[in-house]
C-alpha cells in the first residue's frame, strides 16, 4: 500500500467506524424482543459515539487544506553582479545565492546594499533598480526580517517591482541597516521554518562579508 493510499485509509476510518457502528446498533435493537433500561442507555451512548465519528470524518474533509499551486515566474534566468565588486565579494555572493536557490524553494534573489543592487540571481525581473519602499525601509531600520508568505494578500508587494511580476511569496532580510537580501518563490506559503533559519544564517554571513569588504 502506498503512502497516499495509507493516508486515505486512515482518513476514512472514522466514517467507516461510524456507519458500521450505527448499523450494528440498529441490528442489535431490532433483534432484541425486550429492551431493558440498561440496553437503552447503552444504545443511546452508542448512537452518540457513532454520530461523533461521522461528524469527525465530515469536519476532516472540510478542513483538509488544498496544497498551494506553483506558477511559472515571468522573467529570464540569469545572474548579474554590480560592476565594481571585487572577485572575493563576487565569489562569496555567488556561493551564498547558490546555497539558497538549491536548498530552499527560492527562485529569485536580490542583494541590495548601500543604495545599489549587488546581485540579482535566479529568475530576474525587468527592473534592476530598487526604490526603497515601506517594507524594505522597515527591515533596514528595525534590522528584523519581514515574511510575506502569500503576496496576493499584500498590496504593498508593488514596491518589489524589481522581482518577477508574479512572485507568490518573499522574505526580506536585513543586512544590518545598510541593505537587505530579498528572496522570492513561485509557491505561496511554501517557506518552512527550516528554510527561514537557513536563509537567515546565510544572510548573516553575507552581512559580515560586505561589512569587512567595505572597510578595506
């Protein structure tokens, strides 16, 4: 039995048990010539339990979540660096972005630092200029990440016009108060806690690299 069939079988157990229990209670009641008070009480309890099993099965079917659907992002795939970066910084950013793209659901990355884009990688948007909006400014000011897991619920996504138009979710992480790493995906509600922790760790390493490089 496959995992899917096993899960389906387990989900159907309350429904089967409720129907079978109700049927057996009815047979037992009809085949009993004299119903004692104790049996009436037992039957009533059995009916309640069967009803609860049926209700549980119905509720499980109603609240079963529909998995989010992926979309094909609009844009070309590529990697673009700022022209004045040292080879050391380029190598570091290339390595960091490679890890994020290959170990999370991220499809597009923008690294913004001290007023300019240092790296765009993955599926690229049409614009290559960042106009700092409310969300990005808050991330840099508070130095805390912002998670927009389902962008259709956030009108403010218009400020991320340097990403593909149809991104479904994004995370904006601070590079101290100097910039941010913006990662985007093609599936809503798809970033897990493990993804978030992984990206945060790599972002901290990027921030340290950039801070040391700009001091030279």
